[in-house]
C-alpha cells in the first residue's frame, strides 16, 4: 500500500501545479510506473498528459497492448484540477 499511496500523492500534488512539461512528465512517470508494476497483463506504449485549463482539468490518454492477444487500445480519462 505504501507505493500506491506515494504514486497517488505525486499525481494529486501535481494537480495543484501549473501543467508544465516537468509536471506532465511527473504524472506520466507515476502512471507508467503504476501500470508496469501492478498490471502485468499489459504493456504501456505511451501516456499522454495534456492540460485542459479551460475545463480546469488534466486529460490523460494511455495507449497500451494486451500481452495475451497483442491487441492495442487506448484509455482516456480526465482528472479535475485542485485549484
């Protein structure tokens, strides 16, 4: 549980920040780390983090491959900012 809390905290803390390339990279690394270490059935191909300041949120798209089938897919979600 300790690693999971640390990762969640890094992403949540980043949501207070202005989204810069460094902030986006921090979020991207935390998400990639979590998937690679806690979801062994997929390979992360890409994680895209985009600022959507008009809606006061961060848009995240995860591109991944399912290991068992080789099928690629994307998952999109938005996280509301904390400011």
